C-alpha cells in the first residue's frame, strides 16, 4: 500500500495515472499476474521504445516493478504491479509541527502469549527452534525482523516523547502483516485484533499467508515454502473513530483514552481464541517482505487546554 499524506506528495503518481495507456498497462499486468515487455507491447500494439517510456513513469513512482527473467531468447524484462492499494489523505489532520514519529522493531515487544506454529528470525538466522514459544523470551528477540504465531498476541510499548503539557489527538500505526498458515496459503483468512491500552479498537481480516513469490526484501537464505511477504496496513485512531486504510472499523475514538504526554501507550496485536477465523499472524520488519520498514508510529498532539 502507498500512503500519500498530501496532494503535493502524490503529484508523480497522479501524473503517471493520467494516461489511458498507462491505466491499460496496469490492468493487463493485474489480469495476467505480470507480463514481459514484448508481450505488453504486442498486446497494446505499440513499439517497445514507446512502452519503455510508459513503464519508466510507472516504475519511478512505485506503481510497477521490473525484473529480469530467463526466457527462450535470453533475458526478458518482466513487469508486475507492485502496490495493492493507494491511500490519499485529502482532509489532512496531521500538523507536522505537532508530530512525534518513531519506529518499533518487530522483536521489541514487551509482553506476549503465543501458540505454535510460531517463531522468530533475524535477517541472518532463526532465533532458536521454530514452534518453541520459549524463544519469544530469548535475548536475541530484540534483533528479530519477522515473527509469526497461530493464535495469541504480542504487545508493544509505544515510546511517548511528545512535549510536556500536550495531549494526543491521533495515533497512526503502519506495519506489514499477513496470516500464518502451515507452510504458506494465499487463501487463509485470519481475524487480526488491535488493542490500545487493553481496549480492542478494531479488527482486520488478513486474507492469507503469502508465499507465491519471494518478498522483495526477504533474505535469500529464507525458506521458499515459508511466509514471504504481507500487506502494508495503516491503522489510525482519532476523534472520529478507528480506521484501517481509510475505512472505519470501529467507533472507538482517541478521546475515550484521555491520553497526554504522561500516558503509557500499550499496543497489542493478535488473534484471540474466540476469533471467527483463527488463521494466525505474521509481522514483517524492514529486512523481510515487500516494505522496507519496521512498525512505524506517528503521534499527533496539541496543547492541553
């Protein structure tokens, strides 16, 4: 998912999409699961040179990725759609002058209660043994860049270093997430629950545990039949309620918590025993999956009146 935080930031994307032929390129790539340049040019009835110009515009703004694949006539350039969603903030709440931002590594959880299948890994090696919950307490967990479990939760303490005498107006959390299936299964729904200070603020159903292609940042040594990438989800709680990717998922709002510069912020994410779809959870850090980021947190604040 691409999150455009202002209309100005999205100019390159808007220009790239302001062309009927580039829209047709994206449709063809989606319908065919990716195509090489020769196939695209033939389908569109344009020259390879003209196609290259259009692909470059789509690639430069992150809408399309291009990779080399071996074919019968040497290497071919294969094009694929990179983004699953584009979220645009038009009515922008954020005031960057009153914004605190931080990143939390996947392994920096403060509490957990998880059940197999489960495990953790750094970018270089597994931490202990898979399906042994004891390793979620191992000191090396702080270096973990991916973790997974079938049910249960992990909880993080969000650093709260907003200035004194300020109250919290909005919390935005983005993370790459997927389900956790035995092996991988792109159709494996899981009801992921989000909690702020032990209050459930909403639920999102992950569609699957994705392993059809290797994650862009997933290390080369990672097992091909294991979780490869997730979906980048944007969770927002403000005075209007709680939202995922701009869609309202609950009426729980930030004012109910009365948060300020002294508040402890506990963020819990998991799949409880009473969920309709118990399909597990995988959280990806910056060296796994398709997005080069950890758990990103932004806090908007204003003076206490």
